[in-house]
């Protein structure tokens, strides 16, 4: 009888280890990981997805199994201990003390600590392996778990459990990011960017804005042509428009809008005579995370920052916020400066996407004087070359516009997959012929 009892006790310890360890494996495997395993069609993934879909029932099943096993272990150990006590001349109290100590040590060591340590390290493969087993156990224990679930729902209603939503704090998210970086899951750059993103809630507009003294303002009395020149001189993609003074700012103008107005023949109009976009205004204390959300919802990229007296304190852009997260970012104008490289006063090397208007502007030439067809205005130089040649371009192809006094030469420097990459633009004067 004793050997059979000992064998039964060992089996019960093993089952206790099974329930304790697999609880850790199943509960620590995230739903995102499960979805990934299902897509990979891993063995047990579908069963894992099903049981994870009802975590309450899964947890009840684990607890039922674990408690049945532990109770049986304690009962069996007590019976064996009493028999051993009687056989060795010890009293019942001593036998119970010994059995309690032995069962506690064995359950802690082999039924809790060891299996949980192993299952924490190998949670995913173990979860996949035991998922089909738990799927069966959940079905077997359904009659018991059904009543327990009803009881728990009643208790939770009393304590307002239906309305309870677990909120994750910023500190928890930050700790998770740090832990992921330490374990090598997140690279250094990604770690820095994530931390910077979280820090936006603690930063206000005043901390990153361009101060008023460093802001370039357009003037309502400027003409569109003057505004275009001002844009080119200051390399901004958008600027605020001031009225009587820099505290009187209600509108803004973008680089592209200004040049579009000039191309539409409105170059001599004053900014006060055209319809301008209203500028967003925010207080100094506006947090960057809230401002970023405002920019997204309104599809704006710039805001005027005002002080406690209603005066202009500075200017902030979407780019300023993004640079706090990702580092230096070049805007539209920065990119165009790279797209055109001025070799001399009469030579520019440009990519094919540069507008013919921009080349003429740089050389101080007029389309009418060069007899450039009006339909080419507003088009890219690569389009102009292709339209003139009426074929796919090749390196060395040259297109010339002009008269006896001056000419504009466009020579293809490089082509990739029938797309012009670079063009040499030259201003040819009469004395150079």
C-alpha cells in the first residue's frame, strides 16, 4: 500500500507542477504573440487563441485543477504520515506536523517554484503544447466553472467591476520601453525616440518655440512678388503675416501658395487684398502632445504662441515637435535647396523634379523673352525636355530656348529607368557664342 501511495503522491506533485507552471506560461503569452503564432500556423496556436479568448474560464479551470490536486496531496500525505507515525510509535500530532512540513516543502519546491521558473523562460512553446489539453479541461470543468463565473460576475457587479478598465500609466509604459531596450528588443535610436515621444506631455510650447525676435514675418502691405522674394531669402516653407505690428498677426502664407499666386498673375497684389489662411493661436503653456493632436486634427503645421497679455511670444511648427522626437528634419524648402546646386552664375545642376519657373527665377530670365511655350510654365524641367524631344530622354540630349541675346540650355546628365535624374541648366549670353 505504501509504495502505491508514494507513487500517487509523486503523480499529484507532478500535476500540481503542471497547473502552476502552465498558468504562468498561458497568462504571460500576449494576444499579439498568439495572433502571430496563428498566422505562422504553429501547432496548438488555434487552441491557444480559443482558450485565451475566455481568460476568466481558463483561470477558473487552472484554479480548480490546482486546488483538487493540492487538496488530494495534503490528504494523502496526512494519511501516509499517520500510518508511519503509528508504525514508528509517534503520536498523531507529531505525524500531522511532519506531513505538513514535508508536503509544504515538496509543493513549494517541485509544485510551484521550479515549474514556474521553467515556464517563465519557455512560456511560448509550453503554452502551445498545453493549449489543446486545456481546451479539453475547460470543457470537462464547464459545469463547475459555469456556476463560479455567475458567482464572480455577481460579486464584480457589487464592486462596480463592469465599469472597471485597467489604465496603464506613463511610468509603466516608460518602464516597459526601458526593459525592452535592456533586453535588446528595442534599438538605441528607437529607445531614444520612444522616450522623447513620452516626454512631449511634460513639455510646453514655450520650451521649443522660436522666440518672437527670431521669427520672420511677412507684412500685409507686401506684394505677392515681394513675399516670394522674402520666402527665397529666408528659406521658410510658411510664414505668419503681420498687420500693424508683430502683435497683430491673424493670418499665414505658405511658400507654395505665394508662388502659385504669382504664377496666376497676381504678383502685384498686396497680401491684404488676397484671401489668406487663418493662423492657429496657442498659449505658452500648451503641452506638446496636445498641440500635436491639434495639428493633426486641423491639418495645420504652424501656430502662433501668445503670452499672458495676448501679445506674440513666438512661433511653433509641427516640425519643431517632430524634431524633439526624431531629431533634425528638413522641410520642403530645405529639400529644394538640395535639389538645385548652383555651380556658377550661369550654371545650375538640378534634379528633374525642379520647376522650370525656379530655374528662370535663379537666372533672372523671362519665359516670354526665351519664347518658352506658356504650357511649360509650372512644369518640371524633365517634363519640358521630354515634351520638346517627344521621346524618352537619353544622356547628353540638349534642349535650347532663347533669342539672339540670351539662351537657356537644358542638358540631360543622367537617366535611370527612363526617368531624368539630373539636368545641367546653363544661361548662355550673346558674348559667349
